[in-house]
C-alpha cells in the first residue's frame, strides 16, 4: 500500500504547481484504486479549505514553505482538522512522504510544526475577509456577490454541492433505490455518489450539471439550432431532443472531437460539430438559424462547489478581461439568427458584470432584438434581462441565461 498522502500529493502538485484542472489531474494521475475515494475526498477537501489551510500554515511557519512542503502540510492539516485523524499518524505519514520524495531536509521542521500545531491560534478575520478564509471564494469574488445579492452573500458562498447530477435517457428505475434528490426536470436526479457503469457507455444516462439542463430548458424547440462554444457537448445533445438539427461550434479541434464523441455515445444523430471561432463572422451562417445559444467563456464562479480549484489564480482583473470575448461572441452570433428567431446568452457566472452587464448594452445597441421573459422550474431570481440561478437554492449551481427575440 502506498503512503496515503502520496496520491493526493501527486494530484495537488499538478493543480497548484502546473495549473492543471483538478478533474483532469485526477484522470491523468495513476491512483491506487482501492483508496481512490479517499484520495478524491482529500484533494477536494484541501482545495475547498485552501484559504483556511494557508492561514494554518502561517501559524507554524515564519515564511511560506517551498511548494512541495506546503502541499504536504496542507494535506496533513486537512487530515488533522477536518478528518480528525490522530496527530501522531498524520505527522508520521507526512514525514515519511517527505523522505520518500527526497525532501528529508524538511522532515524535522514538518514533524515539529505538526506536533505543535494549535488550531486555536488561527485567527479568522471578521466580515467578508473571514468568508474568504473559510469558503471557496476569494475576497474580490465575495465583494462582487455582496454588491449584487447583499445579505444573501454568506448563504451563496457557503452553499455546497448536493451531489452528482445524472440525466437519464432510459433505465432510471434501475438506480432509484439509491438515496437521491428528484429535480424539477424529467428523468434528472442528484445522487450523493454515482459511479458510472456499462450503461453509461451505451448512452442510458449522462452526467450533466443541473444548471446546464436548466439553460437548455429555456431554449425554444426549433428547426435549426446553433450552439456556440459547445464542448463537451452536453447542451448540444440535450437540445437535439427538441430541435430538428443542432450545429455545435468549437474553437479547437480536440474539443470538436469531444462533441462528436459525446453525441455518438448518446446515439444522437442530428448534431453536427464544426470547428469555428465564434468571434469571427461566417457568411454562410448569416440569418441561418432559428435559435442561437451563446454559452460564453466566463469566470465560472457558479461552479465552484464542483470545481474547488477554479478560484486558484483568478483575480478581479482576469475576470474583467473576459468581457471583450463575451461581447464579441454575442455580437457575432447575433448575426446568425433569422428574423423571428431567438438568441440566448448564458454563463456559469454569479457576477452581474458578466451577465446583465453584457446583455443590457447589447440590447441597447441592437433595436432589432427584444428581451423575452424566460421561465424555469428550477429556483431562480429574475434580473433585468434574464434568469440568475444561485447556489443556495439551485442545488449548489450558479448559472445565468437571457432570452432575446429578433424582430
């Protein structure tokens, strides 16, 4: 059996050091299968409590340790504080791993630090700074949420994922003896845990976020649908169930392949995946579609409960830098909508600057488009231009969609 900190260390080093996405790092790292659940729980837990664990390290180190030691300390402190493992076991495991990694020179420091660690010495600031220490969200994100949602902010940032959302095409009854939550969408359930089996490979079900499903629910059935920025293909495939044909566009070839694979697995024959830049005009698509969905690149803070690594490296400036691309995609793809057709703009963001802040100026500049009232059975808030789904009432998910019609 490997050192129980070794596999989490390998995954977290890729996330912290190389900027890898957590889910890809988990998929690309050889993990001891017998203890996969433990490793997954550990890496998610460390990232979820990153701010607090960093504060813990500050109480036992005068300066920030080097990367490898810092990762080992975060794993050890997570086990000590949140998993309530014995101090001697946590300390010995951390020291043994450091020696295995060739970091034996740091073993004495880590041994002494963990044995002396006192959680009562960790000072948590008050107010929004305290929320940043004890949640997934950096301070700038909390301040933006506070600006938009006021007293509801703490409930939003402390919301947890309700589990794994599974959309069934058939055979749901085989799985409903497990504990689950029934969502307001047909054949869509949330399970605490759900390991895929052979029925996944034949398209009996798929994993799809409840927010993604809600966005598709707002889209009107139509003949020709265009889905911009469509990978990995979940929305395209779901929309293909109520549209005669879906053209799914992606910028990169490998992401086009993801859409094709997704559609093939689900047995969906009316989706055509195309490599295209959604910011650049394609004359052959002008006025060609009854419906166009622009699910634009965004900060993603509505998905933090599922992606605790997402806030790493994000800044107010990096979020602001997304706006030109968001505007460009909406402006360009609006030219593809037929008269009488619908244009949809969506994000997985909680920030009004990425949502109404993009749609409202677009509508003001384009009198040929009018805002339509959107409806959803999933709990939401109505904004000036669309619907905002928030994590505290939408099973941990945060998404936005605006619906417009071309006159």
